[in-house]
C-alpha cells in the first residue's frame, strides 16, 4: 500500500502566531444588538477537531432565547424594510470591507473550530465575502415591471417586496460562506434575520456578527443564536412554525432538510433548501488526463471531502481507467499534506467530529468487505489525532456498496469503470441527488450533450471548482429548492406584488 505525507502533530510556533489572531473571538450570542448569554446560563464547548482542545464556550440557547431573537428580527423589520436600497447596499458594502480587512482573523477562528487548512479558510472567507460584496450591489437592482394592460383604463405595476424576517440555518463545513450568501441576499432584499449556525462552528458566525455591528447594521437586523446539537430540533421547529418568521433558508443534510420542509408546510412558509449531493465526476477517454487529475484533486479533497459539491463518484471510461487511477494516486502522494490545519503547508485537515469519522470508517469497511480494492489509504491516520482519515482511493466498486450510493463527505475517492457515454449517464443520474456534476471531455458535441443530460443543478465541464458569487448555486431532485448567489439569489427573500391602477 502507498503512503502519503504528514506533518508533525504539534507545531507550537505556528499555534502561537495564530492565537494572536483571535481578537474577534466572541463567547456570547448576538440578539437585538446585544451580546448575551443563554437565559438559563448554560454554555457548550467548541472543540478544535485537530487536537480536541476547547477553543471557546458559547451560550447553549433554547427556544426561549430563540423567541427573543425572532421578536428582535420582527421588530427590526418594521424599519429595515423601509431603509432605501442604496443605504442597505452601502451598509452591506461596509460590512464587506470589514470582513475583508479581517480575513486572516476570521480564517484563524474558522481553522480552530472546524479544522480546515488555513489556506482554505482564507479562501473561504474571500469566497464568502464576495457574496456580501455581490449583494451590496444587487440591493439596488431589485426592480419591478410595468406591464401593458388589455384595458386602457388600467395600468399594471409589479414590485418586489421583502418577505419579512427570515431564519438562516447553516452547516459546519463552510462556517462563513453559507451564512454570507444567505445573510447578504436577505439583507439586500430588506429582510432581517435570525442565524442559527452549526453547533460545531458558531465562532465564525459570531465574528461575522461583530463586524456587522461595527459596520453599523442596525440592531435586530442580524441575530445569531448558538445552541448545542440537542436543542437544534426544537429551535428549528420554532423557526419553521413561528408566524413572525416569513421564510427559512437551510443548508445541511437531506434528512434535516426534509424535516424543515415538512414543518414549513403547516404555515405555507417560504423555504430554500441546499441539501446533500452525490456528484459524479466523469472522465471520458478523450479528456485531458492531467487537467482531469488536477480537477479531481480539487473537487474531491477540498475541506477533506466534506462539501456538498465534492466529487462523490469518479466514473472513468475503460481505456483510461488504470492510467487515471495511477495518476490520481501519485498526485495524492506527491501533493497532499495532512495535518493540523494551522500549518500553512497542510492541504487536508481532520474530519469535523466523531460522527463523521465513524461514518467514513463504516463506508470504507463496507466497501472492502464487499470486494473493493484499497489503492491508497483506507484507514484512520491515528498518528495525527482521532479525527484524521487517510486520503483514500478505492477501485473494484460494485453497486451493492454503500460508497456507490451514499454521499461520502470524506477524503475517499471511489473509482468506477464505464464503457460508453450512455452507461456513464445512467450511473451518474441513478441517484435521488442532483446538486453538482463534473465531466472532462474534449469533444464539443459530447460536452453539450452530456451537460444537458446530467440531472444536476450545476455542471463543471473540464473544471473541478465551480462555485462563485455570480453564478446560481443549487440543486434539483432531493438536493434542494431555490438558488443562492447570482441575481437569482434574491428571489427567496422577496415576493411579487401586483398593483392595478384603475379608472384612469
Ligand atoms: P450535518 O449532518 O452535516 O451536521 P445537519 O443537517 O445535521 O448536517 O446540520 C445542519 C444544521 O442544521 C446545523 O446548524 C444543525 O444544528 C441544524 N439542525 C440539525 N437538526 C436540526 C433540526 N431537526 N431542525 C433544525 N435544525 C437542525
């Protein structure tokens, strides 16, 4: 079996320099412009997955605290909805500027709470910030229409109005960007928000709230409630069912997304869902193999494979199968450094928590038991800590294996051989997920054909990294409803009002 590079577990000098960058670390929640504890005074620990140290303690809030945040958002909406678009845009711009100025501080907090390599955290903050910047401009472009009427005594006007206070529930894998693209759009539209960040990563959210306050965003417009996992279902239910909340935007697992969708049905509440993916990454015989391998590394191993758009199944045409697997494995060995994300050289950090670790272990064990061949990795990297899993490449994959059907969310590359385009599409589309899909081809007809036939919301053609503020992000099938980013990202937060002026 092959090996890969690791860095020493403890790097005291790097830790010291990063710890200096923690002036935005907040240990209270942010409600109605105040930094507050939970009503019951309870806290929970935020753990660094790289070494299990306690990064901070934050309030473990309940439904009682959440109600206060909802009331604050509802109250602030009364005035925020009337702040003109230019002013809302300018406040978002100010927030963006402070976020950009504090990029490395936020990145240090993020790496400490989610284990993401510092280079990736820096990248995520820049990426997340680009949504605040984008929506600071979009605020001024939420325009209506004047439509010709069939009756000359009437005139038809169409305007877009903010739906009201919204709840934003976000995951741990992109602690900044998932909040930025929801909060940016909602504030631009004139909505106020209650943000419930993931229990693993509340600190990035609180740092963002601090900078929103510094930017002059009025009290109650942004509220952040922190809670441990056990309170999340009750808080989620309240947010879905409160008559004061007009809409929910959720990024996370399909299981939780379905619960929220059901809960929102009762009040016919707006919901945007960005759920799990199961991205195919197809490499055709005619592809540029070097570029495909580069794209594969980025699409698979970013954030240790813990992204909803991560390449989940590598589908490789038979003539180039062996060559691709060899080159991918060599590139992993030569370029991927695994270790504590604080070290600037590290490319892969730990998994977020024990649940993720157990899930990856089980998936690989199941595949191996059913006949998969381990080309690289295949086990936890225990010498680095208890949440590190070796970058892994598996072949001899069959349909009965769980890695064939499930979202992996870890550093495991599953390589499946196919004969022709029809077979590739059949495998690619044979899932209830439909978020991202990737393929590498040099045949222009094939490019348009396959892009059209892939049952996904986003397609990367000869490209492994596709997310950007200007493009609509979202899925079809069970991967979600609605789009984030781009001009379409505003739609979840506005409703259309038609006004008829008659008797002219
Ligand atoms: P993951 O499995 O990646 O942790 P989840 O979907 O479980 O993804 O979590 C994403 C977000 O949803 C987190 O903020 C989490 O606290 C929250 N969450 C988990 N369960 C519920 C629930 N039943 N209702 C509302 N939010 C929930």
